[in-house]
């Protein structure tokens, strides 16, 4: 049945009217995938060099053990935002003699084909083969590998379970966010230290390798819970909903987000097909080289992040700032049509957040080449990235609800002041100055890494509160939409 399902999906793809756009999207995603895998390989083989630089005065095995669970905690948060739910249109199979278990097995196997499941192999395995095997022996090295694979699968299926559960129970999502926030707060205030916990756990696995099977058992439990939930709710989304069947977009990777993905795909078409929004986005990629003006070796060696955080925020958030300041004005020519269509405004706002998040992820990952100047810059960019997708997107969208100036999207962006008002000038101050103000107290007390941590945690907390911000901005947009429409008619 696995080969049958794969054959059906392959035929569905090639017979689709949108296969041209889907192929182009897959080629682009494949290119980025190869690039990020190359970066992961470089980090994996260079970990013996990077770890002593980042954790000065700490034994290299201690620092390696400490970052494993820390990585998977960040992996969990990123999966929560980005990991897709494996899908299969089950309606054609429900009246056939196809066991539910076969469908569930296909969905579970398909869920393994994710970049999140590949990165840990390239990040951790080289160090295990080079260092762990010499320190603890071959059996312990094997158990390290089994433990890392088990944690990867644990995160993979736990995220799928949480996302599926949240479809039927929004309180489940709220509870998960509260738990993550509590653990982040405990880490921030040093009540617990995930790095120390990780070191303790993996040092124990090195000394008593059989303990690694505990992670394997946890992965099997989550896999079983996820499969049981699928078996009990296999009909809910396809048969229990009376909504219209979702129309496929031209960008297959957005289909997984449902109606939000459809709206994001329409916005992406607007960007690609029109000169001014396209130029605004492309400028974000050109400003990737902005760091060479700010990242000087004396500043990096002195950990002067206060002088460099502006450049990091600017580079990783430039597309958010330049495109987002005119967020609703890009649709000024057909804004009245949007208001008369049956569009869920909350999904409309979520689509904006989704595009911002995707753009910031791509630019931040491309900016990872600054890690060759110093691994410290990767920490700087991570803090800037979390700030941008957590708070930067919120402030940009909120200010966009205050912009009533129409603009023509087919005109060039160069020296074009159409649509620019006081809102755009004011926006830059909270967007760019707030992270500097958050960092400043730590910089003045000579605790630069604490300052980066504070900026990152501020962004992460706001990211976890995204549901609240979506509701707030949606309410603001509903209140302002007729004023916005009146301004766009002028």
C-alpha cells in the first residue's frame, strides 16, 4: 500500500494544473535544503573548533553534552511554527477495502521526510565519531547516536500530535504555550539550566550507555499516542467539516497551512508579479552584505554586540520592515474587493505573519555565512531572528493598520515616495531601537551574552504569544478597515 499511495500522489502531482509552479517551488526549496545541509556539515565537523571558542574554559565534552538538549528545545519551538502536517486525501480510499492502519502508517512514514529530522545527523554525528568514541568507547557512541535519533523522532511525532490535537481543542495549544513559557522562564532566571541538565543526562549515557534506551522508549510512546489519535480521528477533517474543500495553491509548500496558506500564496504572487513589492523584498537579500560594514574583528573579539545588534536586526528584518510598512497598501487597488469577499480577517492577518516568518528564516539562514567570521555572530543573528519574528512582525503589522495612503505597485521603488507618511518614519524607532535598549543594561554591566539572551527571550516570548497578537491586530484592523479603504480610494 505504501508504493500504491506514493504512486497515486506522484500521478496527482504531475496531472495537476499547477505542477509548473510546484516544480519551481520544489527546486528552490531543494537548493536551500542543500545549502543548509552544507552549513550543518561544516558546523558538525568544525564543532571541535567552535565549542572551545563559545564555551571558554569549559571541557569540550561538557559543552557538547550541554548543547544537545538545548538544540532539541530550539528544534521543538521551530517545528511548532514550521513543520508541516503530512497530508493524504483520504476520501477516495474510505469506501474501498483499505485498512485504516495502512493509511496511518503512510502518514507516519511520510512525516519522517522532513529537514528537521536530517539536520541532527550532520550536526552531532561527526563529533561523536571523532571525540565520543575515543572518550567513552564504541558502545557509548552507538547509544549517543540512538539517543539523538530517538529525540529527533520524539520531537517529530510530538509536534504532529500537538498540531492535530489543537485542531479539535484550542485549549490544548494554549496549555502547550504556557508550558513552554514556564520552562523558558525557569531557564532565563537560572532556576534550572537546560545545558547542565543536558550535560548530566548525556554524561550518564556515556558512563552507562543502556540509559540511552530511555529516549527510545519515550519516542515509541509518542509514536503510539500519535497513531492512536490518528486512528480515532481519521474522519474528522475530511468528513466532520462542512467547509469547502481547500483549493490547491500554485505553491505546494503553502498548502499545508490551509486557508492561511492560500492567502499567503496570493500575496506571494502579488510580490513576484509587481515591480515595487518585488524590489522591496529583493533589497532584503542585497542588504545581507551590510554586516561587512559593521562586523569588525576588534568589535567581535571584544564581544561588543551593542554596536553590532543594529546591523543584525536590520539585515534579518529588512524585508519585514520595507515590505511590511506598506502591508495593506499593496492591496490598495483592490482593497474594496477584499472587504466584500468572504475572507476571515484573522486568517488574512495570519497569512501576513506566515510570509514574514518564512522571509526572515530564509534571510537569517543565508546570513549564516557570517559564522565563518566568528561563531559569535551566529548567536547574534539567532537573537535578532527571534526578535524579528516575535516582536518585529507585530509592530510592523500594527503600524500598517494606521497607514491610509494608496500606492501603485507597478511603479519602481527607487526614489518613489508614494504611500510614505508619518507612520513609516515612526515605525523605524520601536523596530530598531527596542532591541538596543533591551541589550543596553547588560552591555553596560559587561554581560554581553546575557544581553543577547534577553533580546532572544523577548522575541521568543512574543512569538509564543502570536495568537494573542493576531487577535489584537485583527481587532485593530476591523476597526480601521473602512478608514483604510477610504484613504486608498483617494
